[in-house]
């Protein structure tokens, strides 16, 4: 994700926050992700601080390397389709 220009919050958790900052951008990308077969949820204020909107994805041992790459590509395509300039 970082190589594709996305900002991820550091940590060693199964839940990975993909930062967008802008609530509208995060919501648009989350909506576009469904068109690529990936269900994610955008979070914005008041769930997270203002200006810290994000999409949370959850990884598990059941995901293959191919699953992870498909998700990354879905993010790339969804960001482009949403017209988002965030990260």
C-alpha cells in the first residue's frame, strides 16, 4: 500500500488504517471498493478526530498473497475512480 502512495498507520494489528484525512474522499473510495469486490468501511469524525478520516481493513491468516494484492489494486483503482488526490 505504501508503494502505491497510501499512508498507513503504524502498528502490529490485524486492523490496518488507511489514512485519507478528508471524510468525503474516504467515503467515496470505500464506495468504489465495493465495485471491486472488497468491502471496507470509512471512518470519520466523530469516530476519529476531524481531519483523520480513514478506511480500516482487516487482514487474517486466511488471506493469501493474491488476496492482499487484489485488495491493494482495488484501492488504487477506487482512489482513481473516486477522483481522490488523497494519499
